[in-house]
C-alpha cells in the first residue's frame, strides 16, 4: 500500500469545534486497511528508544521525523506517511480546515511572517533549510508501568507551536485503562508554571478523546488550549501514538507565569504536576 494524502484530506472546516479552543477529533481517521498496515509495522519500542534505557515508568520516548525519513529500519509505508505529514500537502490541509481558527487565534501572524498562511514556506523540524514554519511528525511511546500515573497533567504546548495533533495507535490486545486525552477550560485568568504547566484546580475538564485505535485529535495551540492525559493504570504494553507539531521560529503567544509566593502557596498542588519523559528528547 502507498500513501498520497494527509490525515485531514477529507476533513472540512465545518467539522472544527471552536470551544474551549479550536479542535477536531476522528475515531476512524484512516481507512481500516491502511490503518491495519500502519499498526502492524509501527516501530518496536527498541527502535523508538534507540538504545536509551526505559528506566522511567509511563514516560514518553520520541523518534522525530528527521531520524525517520531516510531510515531503512522504518517501513516504507511509514516513511511515506512521515514525508506527507512534514510537507506542504499536510500544511495546506491544516490551513483549509483550521485557517479561520488560526487567523482568529493569531490575528497578527501573517503580517509578522510577511506571507499568508497558504504561502508559508514549510520545512522539516530538525532539518537545516530556512522555513517560516517547521513540521514535526514523530513516533511516541509511553513506556509500560506497574503503577497508575499520568504521563502529562494539564498544560499547553510550547509557545512556538501553532498547531498540534495526536494520532493514537492503541494495540487491540492492550487491556490498560485510562491514558485518554482530556481537554480543559480555564476557571480563571490563565497562569502557568514553567511557561506551560497548569495547576489542576485552575481548570475544569470539558471532554476527552479515548486512547483508542485509529483515533486522531488536532487542535490550534494557544494559552487557551489546555489539555492533559488521564492517569493510566498498570500496563505491560507501551501507549503508542504519532505526534504532529507545526512550529514557528518565534513565540506565537505569551503565557503569564505564576508568582513565586503563589507557587509556594500552592505547593501541594504543584507537586501533582507531572511531565514524564525518557531521556533528553527535544520536542
Ligand atoms: O500523550 C498524549 O496523548 C498527549 C501528550 C501531550 O499533550 C504532549 O506531549 O504535549
Ligand atoms: Fe501537549
């Protein structure tokens, strides 16, 4: 099988949900036979870990596009998938579907770049070429664990990230519970720890996307785009997904940091915040 169009090829702008921030979810993102072939050739944890020790439980390990595109250890169908999703083909679909939400969220962006969204010059994240916007497509696993934990509590993605998507590849024989993506709304003026982590009591859940097979969740990233992963029970299998990122060379938005006294005041809640990662992945 080959792949010639992006995951958003048959999605229209009218399918975008605007509250609490622009997003789109599909529980049948690709045709079943194409999904099955991708599922069957998803790289092994050893390939994604690339020699790093998975000593941390339920932690993210990533294999980014620049290490995949010309990698003979990765199935050709997967390399096609990565090629499309780091190219203008995917960006044009993102603009067609999310263009009006992107313009509403970042009203001065096109002026700052000096080009309309459709004209942005696209590069692969981690490659050298000059670009207005870099696209990342990466394999991610969360390592198995013996205890219940959340791999990432409520946060927004990096301030350079305009758009992000997660495409879940839950194995049919994975019996673990949780690990769902949750969307939140702010209960107050946004305030952040370390630029993007959030106190659990500052936000309320508004909906979730199950960690399921062939399940895609996309969103425009801003200070409003609060999301996290629900606690996942003990597991013997990795949690598997593809992470897509559209990244600017500058910050698209600002995040107000919590003051040090407020941090001290909320210390017990600060301790509930987690962001588990294997090694020094840059993402
Ligand atoms: O693990 C997930 O499903 C989402 C992770 C996430 O939001 C992130 O890494 O920024
Ligand atoms: Fe995130």
